[in-house]
């Protein structure tokens, strides 16, 4: 009998018979034609998180988002009516990129009263309307009302800004569904101290999601960063999370850990004791509403040893909550079949003193070390998958979210291909 936590049915995966239990084909991570169809079937048709409302705090605040996977760049801006809108970052005159600084591929942010194209000085209001045409009389029957910026669907949930390039897609709330409902009420708006990491990774975008969607690897990959005695115990015992749940196309995994401060001083490094912080975040829980009690969707097993929940919102947005009272997000933005840009943002309640600031900084740099370890395997994996020496791989019960992700991607691509063949 397994010593790991299991549901009454005895298996997490077998609760979802549509997933199967056989080996999973990873050709979806190396085939350029498959990747081309992913772009069309998924990234041009589903809701994509591009940031939070704190990035556009006042009228005229804006930022740009590069979406290479969808062949476009977007402007996200707060209008005079306080509404947050999204537009293709494209001037209607000759197609020049509208908002950029010295390098057109870099994302920018700022505040303005209007957008002015640096090529021929066409101007657009915060609502996207074309307001000025240089030498307008030189054009033939030009009606400015016909040449506003091309708008993209943009909606918010709990302060997160989402866009969808498909004008006919279902509303965001319907797309996020029951899994998101269980998180509503968490004090996202209180956690405005942000640490950001971004890196280009030489692997398919799904492989990094796979790396974060299971803890089976934790006793092995991260043992050098743990206290040796405890690492040896965990390696000998193994690891199993507390709870797994699917609300397709989304999924979540709940795990123990993060119970700080530990009773045994040998369990932590001196710097961690000094600033009362570490990998799981600052030890002192913020005194704000929304953390006690937590929303019903967080720690669904209601386990006393709960430490973290990771919610995988399809296709590429991870929302991860930590017991000490902070959260982080991951995004995986494909740029090619074998490359993607990984973004991580850590969100804390603003510190009140120097020690609290150092506690947050220590959590941020410690996280970076562990994230680099997770990323370290990816390019090696991509290289060997490309060999096609083996294409199918066995996944265990703890890897249910991986099995689910590859199936959901496959279902979207199949539906797209079937429609194209008709």
C-alpha cells in the first residue's frame, strides 16, 4: 500500500479516464508543423494574461506586449473613461509599429495623452480613435472614423488583464470557469511589491510548464539546496503532493511545505534566520484581509501542512500561492517550436521597514536559484527529444497535470486541423 496521499479511488489520474494511463507522445514539442497549428488553434483563440491593472494605474498609463507566437504586438492602455483596452500596436497609415522606443522588439511602458506615430505623425486617442492626420488634404476621401486602431478583446479578472485575438470567443469569466471562482477574494490588490525575472529558454514552451507542474523531481533536482539530512530523508521517502484537480482546460496541484519559521534552527541558513525569510517567502504573514480565511479554492484539501498551490490556466499562465502570504505568476511565451520566453513575477505586500524589504529580496533571489535548476534540464530535454530516438514516455500518477496539458493541447490542434480539412 502506498504511503503517499491518494484519493479514495486510489489514483489521481484514473479519476479522469479520458486522460488514459499509457505513455505520452512528446512529438508535440519538436514538430514545427504542430507548433504552427498550436499558434493558430491556441494562442490566437484563447484568453492570454498579459499583466495586472497596476501596470495601468491612471488615465493614459500604457504598456506594450510582444506576442511573437501570434505575430503581433499589443498596446494595453487605460482610457479617460477608466476602461482598460487593448489594441494592435500598428499605425493605420502604412503599418509602422506605433509605440516603441529605440528597439522595436522591446516592450515599453509609460503615460501619455495620445499615441503619435514616429513615421508620419498620425495621432490616436486613448480610445483608439484617429484624431490627426498630417497633411490630411493630401489624401483621397479619407474619413478618420474609418482608421482608428484595431481593437483586441480585453477583459479583467481579479485585477489580471487578459486579451483574446478571437473576437468570437466566449467571455473571460466563462473561460476561466469554476477554478477561477474559487480564488476570488484573494488580496491580489494588496500585493503590489513586484520582483520580475525574464529569460529566453531553448525549449518548447510546454516543457517548462511540465517542470513546474509536478514535484516528483523535487527530492532529486533540488537536494543540493536543501539541508543535507532532510534532503536525504526526502530522497529516500519520495514526494507526493496533497491534491490534484482538473477543471479542463485548467488544472491545479496543491502541496505541503512553507511552514515557517521551522522549529529546528539547523533547518535554515543563517541569513534566513536573520531576515526571517527563505524559499517559501517571508515568515511573517501580512496582516491584511483575504488571507484568513483563504478563498475556498486555495488548499482545497484543507491540510494542516499545506504550503503552496499552483494553478495552471491554459494555455500559458501559472498562478502560484504560498502559505506565508504572497504569490507569484509564470508565463511561457513561445517564439519557436524549440524556444520560448519565460517570465516570473513575485508579488508581496509592500515592506514597512528594511528587514521586511530584505526578507522579500531573499525570497526573490532564492526562488531564482530554484527556478534556474528547473530550467537547467529543459534544453537537454529538447535536444534529445529532437533526436526522435524515443517519442513516447511513461508518466506516473503525480504527473497528471503533464498528461492533461499535452492532451488539451492535442485536442485543440485536432479540432483546428479537422475544421481546416472540411
